[in-house]
């Protein structure tokens, strides 16, 4: 049992779409999938994470808003957890071509979910790109812990080969309409995301801070896993400390230093995240959701939910339905 696995179990990935792309130098594109586009293909998509996995060649990537330029090569996964508009190419000083225009032109010429091909005829860069749809409220610990753009080296060994084959399978499934495709794509995307996040956690500096650093820590990671595994239990810091073989004060200090908030406050936020998902996907009365979230009154639940998400539970449910 570990916190990362429990979060990913709760995320309930809703699906993915994969596209095969090939560009030749010099080239520069501007990309963003967009929740509206995803919703047209995956009804009910609440949030998407965009990615590129390089199969051949090299390229540079940065957010359109500016920031660090990432250098990527074959075997690297570029993950954009917030689906930010980004610039990608052999030369980022070139005028960027919007991928929407390339997609529309290719679709008119060939129809369907077609491969992307563009560039000046020089060195080839090939990659699989696409997105993963998930629940925004439950994924929030990950969003808050990850940079807005990151390069995750998968390498050229067996793991890279396996991931490459999974993504190629995703391209084939996305291109056709076959029974069970949505379920298969969701499973493929989950495997890809788990492998990417595991590698990112392993690459964090020893003195790193944040949720993922807490996941990696032996005692704090165990405490996080316990909270995620049984969020309905009336946990106290004393109980958590006994479970992870630390003193109460040592756990409280270590948890707060790594995760950025006390254990019980973190638990309340996690319960509210699960409540938001229940409100979005279920039909239970709000008072029942409040009870399952550890609140003795609906009024107290309403106040806490509004503080966390900016609107009361009833408004959240209506917005999700729309």
C-alpha cells in the first residue's frame, strides 16, 4: 500500500486519445489540446493532462507563457499536467504553427484521427502525443506537486520499449472504433502515468519538499497511504504516529515540513476531494455525502466545501451536470 497508488486508484482515469506525429527540421508548433476538444470525444471529461513521448530525434519545449526550455530526446516523456499551451520544435525562435490548423488540414485530406506530418524536410523527430482525462478534484495533490511542464527520462531500455509499444497500441485504438476501446485506452493511460510518476519521484532531490517528496519518505509516505486507504476512519495524529512508528510530535513536524500542512488538515481536504467526485458522478443526497465525508451536519459540510472549491456542494453538482 502506498499513497501514489491510492491516489491513482481514486483518480479513475476516464480515457485517452493518442496521435502519431512526425516533424522534420526546421519546425515549430504551438499545441494545447483543450478541455472543450476532449469533451467532444470523452463526454464528462473534467480535466486533461497532455503528453508527448519522443520515439526518435530531439526537440525543445517550453510553455507559451515563457519559462524554462526543456531539451528532450528519444525515450523522454514530456508531461503537461495542466494542459498549458506550449511551444515545441527544433528551433523555438521560428514562428509557431498551431497544431489545430495541421489537424484540420489533415482531417480534410484524409479523414479521421490521422497522423500529423509537417516540417522543412531535415532531421526527423517522431513522437506520440495525446491526453489523459481525469477527475480534477481527486488529482489535485498531483497537480499541486508537479511543475507545469516536466521532462521524464524513460530511457532506451526495456521500460522504454514497453511504453513505446503501449503508446503505439493507443494510437491504433484511438484511430479506430472498436468495442472496448475506451476501457483499453484508460488502462493504457494509467500504465503510462504510473510509470512516468514513479520515475519522476525517483529523480527528486533528497531534500525536496511537496506531496511527492512526502510520498517517497518512509514514514510520511506510510501515513499518506493510510489516510488515502481509509479516509472515513476517525484518524488522530496519535494513531497515525503509532502506525508509522514515530512519536506524535515527530510525525506532525515531518508531515508538515514535507507536505505543507498538518495530517488532519490534509485528511479533511482529501475527504472533500472525494466528496466532489461523488457529487459529480453520483446521485446521493448531499446530506449522505456529508456523512460519508466525516461531517456531522450538512451545514458544516457546505461551509467546508465552499471554502475548498469556491462554491457550495449543490452548485458544484449543477455545474458538473451542465
